[in-house]
C-alpha cells in the first residue's frame, strides 16, 4: 500500500506530506474499525519480543523517534502500527512556531532528510496523551527564547507536567535547530543541568525514568562526560543519537540546507556511538539506539552494538509502516536461533 502512496506523498513538500500522513494516522487511530485494521496489517504480537528497560516493560524493542508526532495527536494510530514505544515531542513549556518554512528536505538518493524545524509544538499545556499498549516517552526541550542559564527551569516545569503521563522522559540537549541548545552537552553544563532535573524528579511520585538524548557530533571524551554525569545523578539511560550537522554521504545539493541530517548517512556514526557507550558502561546503562535504521539488518546492528531499544523516523518516511513489522519478524527469527540481542529480557 505504501508503495502506491509514497510517490504521491513525495510529490508534496515534505512537511505537507507529513501532516497529511499524521492526520490520516490520527483519523485511523481514533476509529475502532480502522485501528483494528492497522493492527491486523502491521502489529506483530509475540511475547518473545518483549524487553524490559529501566524498569519498564516494552512489548517489542522498536519505537518511534521524537519529532514525528510532536504534539502526540496520533498516538493511537501509531500504536496500532505495532511500535513498542512512541516518543512524542519535542515539547516546550510554551507553544512555539518553529523556524520559517521550508524547514524539511528529502535527499532520496541518500535515503536521508535534512530538517531545521526548531521545535514547533503546541506547548505543554495543550498536549493530552492517551494510554495505549505502546509505552510513551515524552521528549522535552528548552524553549527558543529561554536563556541557557534558565534552561533547567524549563526542563523541570516540563518534567512536572508530564511525569504522570509518560513511561519515560527524554531530555533533549542535542537538537541542532535551537540556538545554543547543544552547548548544554558541555561537561561543565551537563552535570548541573541533569542534577537539577534529577532532584526535581525525586520529589515526584511515581518515579519516572529519565534519559538524555545526545548528538552524534561529539568526541569520545564529550560522550564519556555526559554518560558519567547521567550515571552520577541516577539518570536511567541515554538516547543515541539525534541528527548530525555533518554532511558526509549526501550529494552536493543537500549541503545548502542548514539543520540536522538523518537517515542512512547517520547509521554508522550512531551505531559507533552506541558501541562506545555500551563498552564504557559494560552494557549496564540502557541505550536507546537511533539513527539510520531502515531495515532488519540496520536494526539488528544497533541491538548487537548494545542498544536495548531502537527507534526509527526517517526509515518510516522512506519505507512506510511495513518496516516495523519487518524488523519485529526478523527479530523473532533471530531470537529463535541466537537470543543474543536481548540484553535485558522482560
Ligand atoms: C523532521 C524531523 C524532526 C525531528 N524532530 C526531533 C525533535 O523534535 N526532537 C528530537 O529529539 N529529535 C528530533 N528528530 C531526530 C530524530 O528523533 C532522530 O534522532 C534522528 O532523525 C535519527 O533517526 P532516523 O535516522 O531514524 O531519522 C527529528 C528528525 C527529523 C527527521
């Protein structure tokens, strides 16, 4: 079905195509009959796929990465596609419009996207999140107009708003499209930031897992500093990685656009970051692996590198929802012969 739909969608500008797809998923997810149809087509239900990570049970290890459903409007439809988890956001404290359009571009030869969205979203007070069988992550970010010195206040307000509605909270300090945001990853900035967020979490019940999402464009030392800081303040895991500001693996025309590159050209680097973190932490710190997963092989690569869960976004745009089923079916086959990808079985 997506083979017929994709050429039509690809004739539209990427953001229009995305709104259309998300609207369809919202509509199909809100009606029981179409929701069950999606489930019958895409959802693989098998207990052998279940994974436990940071105390949370996931029905399978494949999630939807942040940025696809920024306001959580289509969670029911997305859950029916068979995702084990859905990360909504990035959500900011106040509504914001994001950068001027156009702000998303396709690079089809490279199976990649470039985006400089800048966190357009409805703001935390206008977001309602339903419960489904998919676990829900909420990715939170500093507002564009919030000075870096006050970033912790934004994250804490967002944590307080969503802790009771989320299975985990992702602290986004790695988007290239909010000026200054990635400076929060610096060694001197990250520890106090994560500590203040962890302290705020301690006052909340139930305890919600906290993860930090990092950029791929960091040195090993910088990665080690963030992981160490996260572990020191009792964070629960790391999401590796966000989009890259490098342009390796894309044709010259794609270098004119500012923003983050995602999809196939990011695959190797993000797997490298996952492998590095898994080695440094002896596999004891949960990793959600994301970047360039587009088929079963690229999904298994990340799980074998040490990710407990994986996420997709650009792969979904190029391959459609069959990708979720394809990976889950491959994991079942793999798990029967070599159950080594499950580091933290349910
Ligand atoms: C259009 C678009 C919007 C995105 N928005 C967000 C976002 O709001 N917050 C975030 O943490 N990551 C965002 N991302 C990054 C993805 O969550 C993911 O980390 C990255 O795209 C790599 O995965 P992929 O290669 O499977 O797309 C966005 C990516 C794209 C392509």
